[in-house]
């Protein structure tokens, strides 16, 4: 996913005549973001497995994907309505 802040850093580096330094910063930013997202994903997978192993927590997490999908849908519709009303 493109990052506006990475684009700003890259354009700023190009404007200062230090293009390779900007590219290096953006690559470092991307690697850091990838490592962070991977670590969070692995942590969530481990926590999910531990929580669902306990019987009393199992019923609480079965509806979680549906609730999350509904939340994403509501936020998306809200953003679309706001964008449409601005036209």
C-alpha cells in the first residue's frame, strides 16, 4: 500500500538532490513496517490459539469475524455517504 509520508520523504530527498538517500529511507521504512505488521500478525495468531484453547473463551470469539466485517462495512458506507454528500 502506498504511504503518503514515504512519498513526501522521497520527493523531499529528490528536491534536495539526495535521491538515493531518500530511496534508502523509504526502503528502511518499508522494511520496518513489514517487520512490525508480521510481528503483530504472528502475535495475534498465537493469542488466538491460546484463547480459543480455553473452553470458556471459545464462545466469545466465534462471532468476532462477523462483528469485524460489520464494523468495516459500516465505516465504509459512512465514508461513501460523506464523500457523496461533498460532491
